[in-house]
C-alpha cells in the first residue's frame, strides 16, 4: 500500500514533498493499553502491505471472468460472501458479481496493473490500495469486542473461516472477514473513516486490555 500526504508546516508549493503515511499514523502506536490484564484480550495489527482492488464483472462476462481467474490465479471466484485464496492472492465476494481482490507483500507488486491487463474486457478494476484502513484482530476476547458494534452473529457455528460480511460498525461501513480458526478477523473501512473506527475499537477493547503490534518481518517484493 502507498499512502501520500503533504506536511502541514509552511512551505511553497514547489517545496512540498509527498510523504507516505499509513491511515492510522499517530494513532496506532505499539504497546499495551486499557485494563491491566494478565493477557491482552485483543491484539490489533494495522496492515499496510496489501494491494487492494475491486473487481466488477462486465455484463454477460461473469463466466469468462471466472475462467480467467481460475487460469491465472488457480482459484474459483466465490459466488457469495466467501473468500477464495491462493499464493498470497485472495478474492472476497462483496456483492452481486463483485469481489475485493487482495495481494500480500511479494504478490502485491504491480498487482492492480496486472489485474487490469489479465481481465481486460471482462471486469472493471478500481485500485483501492490507498483508500482503505485494514486491521487484523485476534486475542481471547476478540469476539466480545466485535460484538459491541458488529451486527453480525460471529459465533463459530454461524461465521467461520473464509466468511466475509459487509455491514456497519458505529455507523461506519466495514467489511469483516474471518481469516483463521484462532480466530483472527480482518476489519476494513474507507481510509477517511479510519480515525472514527479506531476510536470505537479501542474504547470497546479497553475493558479487556489491548495490544497494538507492528508487522516487522515483511517479504521483499520481487522485481
């Protein structure tokens, strides 16, 4: 992901330099916060190493699109609110003939550009890499924290690994996905709402204690 901003200190337009910034810069500082519990009830990680794009099938091209995805990425596009993934690339069903494509670390290099080339004439592709805040959430109390705002039944008998839902949290549109059986969840929202989402999440987690971690080990993108 690439995040651009202009420093606020005074300077001429010619002197201003765009600087990369994550959506939660200045807010998501590593450490433990909230109640002093033996173990953090929630562990929060902001993901900034993802390439993201919406994929919308062109009229009458859904089957051709599915065949192209199967050939290039060796996975079947899900028909409903599920996620299919292979080799660091995933497609999440987010609507009728609509998917959110994501590529992690080494797979993200020129990912959206390659999508446009590979799916030309079959789908409309919109780059979302700079426009979303992405949080990975885990911990013993993660479901209890999410239950304070997510109007989706996240009980393991109803919401399982690979499930995804588009919903509202504190009046904020989000996509929530279960990544594994620990469980780990991924919460995603528009970048402009990152601060509001962060405020809700940290207040909801405070009684359980929460820890903010950074991803240190990242694979190097291949040329």
